[in-house]
C-alpha cells in the first residue's frame, strides 16, 4: 500500500499476534521483525535503524528507553492497545509520536467482565473441577439472582457503556461514576450517576472500567472497601493498579469482600501472557490471591476475541501507514492530551 518499506520491530509478540498481523500486513508490505522479548534496556539496542516500534502493555518505555529510541532513529511508537500508562509521555513529547488503538472491541472486555461475575456468583469455575472428580454435590455453590441487584460501574466510556447495556438485560439497577458523566447515554439507559461513596455503599457488584491515571492509583483500598456492602463482589478488567492488592487480600480474609474477579493485576508484567506451568511463582501476593476459592484470576484476556484482534491489527497497521505516508496521526496521544492542553485541534498532531 505504501511506496516506502517501513521497518518495524514488534516487541513481546506471541503466535496469535503474528497470525493476525501477518494476515493483514499483506496489504501494507511493512518490513516487520518479530521479537518475543519485551522492550527493555537490554533489548532497545535492537531498534537501531528501525522506523517504528510496536509495543504491548508489558513493555515499559521509561525516559532512558525513550532517549535510546530517539537516538536510534525511531520516529513512531505504535501501541497495539488502548492503555498508555506504560509510556513516559513527558519523556516522549517532541521526540517521538505515540499512537494507540483507542477502541478495538469494547464488548469483548465487557462480556469477559460479565463472565467473571457469573462464574463467581454461581461458582462454575469450582463446579467444573468438582464434577471432574465425580463429586456431584452442590454444597457451597449457592449464588444469588442478579435480577434486582445493584451494579456500580466506575468508568462509562465505550466499555462501561457496553457492560451497562448487558447488566440491564439481567434486570439490574445501575449506578455509575465518571469524572466526565455522559448524560446523553444516561438519559437513554436508565442509570443514575452518583458519587463514589454512594456507589460503594449501595452496590452489590462493583466493576472497574476507567483508565489508570496518577489520581486514581489504588482507588480501591482499605478505606474505600470499608464503605462497601459486606460481601460485595469486585470486578477489575481495567488496570491492575486501580486496586491495592494487599488491602484486597486483607478484606477477603475478613469476609468484607465476598468475591473478586481480576483480569488484571498491579504487578502483572512478569507473569501475565507467559507460561509458568512448570515453575513456581515468586510473587507472594499473587500466590496468596490464587489460594482464595472466591477469587477468579484470568491473565489479561478480556480483549482476546477474533474481532478484537482483527481490529487491533487493522488499526495499528493503519496508524503506521498514515504517519509514514501522509504524516497523519488520528490516534496520537501525548501528556498534553491528558491535561487537555494539546494543539491537536489546530494542527492534527500533538506537536
């Protein structure tokens, strides 16, 4: 599609990444090098001569790595994800452009969050193993009707809106919190925006769908959990650091938190997306979480559907094409975007 054969290094790639991206790259003919390694201080030297790098959520681009990328001639960082908290945006500013995939499949994540809710409520993850041992007892598996219960949804972007629509189909009452309430969506969805304290106090299930910012790190902590109903269920398919895991463990032990479904974990970088089935886990906090029968952990797979992977590959490759062929950056992000002081509206680019 482009006359310039752009050289791209893909970091932290898995077989499924290559499958979806290679299928679509036939339209673009980019020169792609696939690397299983994360982008780190040890691997950044491999980027010398590359035009762009494509990274995922567990690649950490701090100031030192950004400087090396810049010196190596890299011009574009392409995230194949929506989140960007793994990049030092201030270090990147006016050196490299950063593009992301703002929305690949909101329903994929929303449906996975609901799957966690249903599994924890009706204990299907435990029943699976019990029946395989020829134990057909249902003792200890009692759940509750979701109909008529209250769900608290924190973050009402595209994923939050998708889960609200699903939960309303169960006949649940919806409380929502967002620093930028979408009143138009609320008017047509029979939900009620409220403050966090009210949401904590009244919700039977609390599900997190907000981005991670410096202001909301560990927003779910001992103090906020004390405000919640006894036995509340907490679901997190957003970012791991929204929850203080040590505090969560304490409240699980005391029975304050009735169940937790986690598709993300605050220290997931060393473990999620990797196979440790033949070795042990050195992370004592993660190991402790895995001992609770009322905790269900999945390894950041909420996004993982065929539709989402196709959208991720398509948007990522198109982001790269638009930059190198037309100098267009429709999905660029910088720290000034986050602060609402970006010049994008005037120039079409962050700088």
